[in-house]
């Protein structure tokens, strides 16, 4: 298949996704409600069709943010097509020539809001698909080996969306984790999300094993701090502590314990022992 045909096919698939309707993710609906004070369908439709409203462009980009369901639907074709970065503009041009229209559905039902898809929103939609990003072949192979077919697309989308370059040490780390983690499919995706965040935030100049051990120490310190603060709080109320200049820590020891448990699972998969 020639490059032009790959681009045309993806433009067609995106056009079909728009034509079938947009169901905003919960965080998008929360933003709409909190920013616009729970607008009615008519109020939202009026705003989205008012080119002079300063909120319009931001809302349109949020509404046309590809959810994971759409990304999973497109993932296999994106993976096999090996798109280049400059082909996003080609696909956008092909898509806009189709004059895409989308129905925006409210979670509670009722008639949708019918919208012509603006070019800037369609461009952001395509950009967020990360079509030019290639998933390391070792990582793809590990996903195919480790997960049932029904979960492979979501795992690949999560890796594609990760904000780091999956090469060298990070690619090996991710491959070994995927192949060796004993979690069930649901637990696996939760652990995968934890690992991807770790790889995104780990310092570039520090070995990953060292960063993982340091992270575990930090979680343990947070738990100790939470216990110490709880002892202080038993003798003084929060208002008094604030007046006395005590800094109130934002700690969640239960969350830290869960992260330690996930970190231990990751460590066992990678190194055969906890750190």
C-alpha cells in the first residue's frame, strides 16, 4: 500500500469515528460543568457554535480529545502503517476535505449537539494519536505474549501515549516487566500505568534500579511522616496547628502502601527480589 493510501485510510477511519458520535470522557464533562456551571444542552450548543466566545476553542479541543476507546480502535492500523511525523498534516488535509461532522452526546441521554469539526480541533485530535511514535518491537512482542488479544490494544495505546522515548534501558526495563509480571490482566494494566509513570519521571542520569529503590524509600518516608503528623493532630486540632505555623502535609499513607506493593511486584519481575 502506498503512503498516500495509508493516510487516506486513517483519515477515513477518523471521519467514521466522528460520524458515529463523540462521548466525552468524564474529566471533560467535569471541566464543562465546573467551568460553565452545568450548562444545559441548548446553552452548550450555543456556546460551541459561537466563534466569538473565548471558551469555545478550549472546549472543542477537549471534546475532540481521542479517548482510549477510539485509540484502541485505531491502534492496529496505526501500528502497521509506520506513519512519519509530517504525514499528520497530510491526514488532516484529507480529513477536512470530507467536511467532518460529529454528534456530541450527553451522558444522561437526549438529543446530541451536532457540530462541524473545526480544523484546529481535528489537528489536535490527530496529534494526540501519536501516529508517528513507534513502539519498540521487543515491547510489542512482550505484550502479544503476555496479554489476551482483547487487552493488547489498550496496553499498546498506554505505551504509545507515554511521554518518554521507549529506547535502550527503558525499553529493556519495560519488556522484562511485561514478560515477567505475574499479575492478572486487570492488575497488569494498573501496574503498567505505574511503570509508565515511573519511566516518564525517572531522572535521565540515574540508573532505573537506583531510581526505583529511591522511590520506595520516599514512599516509606511519606508513611512515617503521616504517622508523625497523626500523633501531633491527636493533641492539637488543625486550626490551632495552622495558627501556630505548622505546615499541613498532603499525605496519603494508604496510597503510598499500595504503591510500595506495586513497586515490589515490579522489582520481583525485573530483579527477582524486592529492593
